[in-house]
C-alpha cells in the first residue's frame, strides 16, 4: 500500500511538471496538434 501511494504521488508530480511545461513552453505546438486531429 505504501508503495502504491509513493507511485501515485510521483505520477502527480510528473503530471504537474509536464502540465507546467506544456502550458509554459509548448502551448502553440499543443494547439497545432489539436487542430490537426
């Protein structure tokens, strides 16, 4: 159970960092790929 909590908190950290990176640096890229889909 402890291991599971650790994994979940790590995943949350990664998701938050990726979200900041996407919104901060790659927003035009993100909208471009959304338009293409």
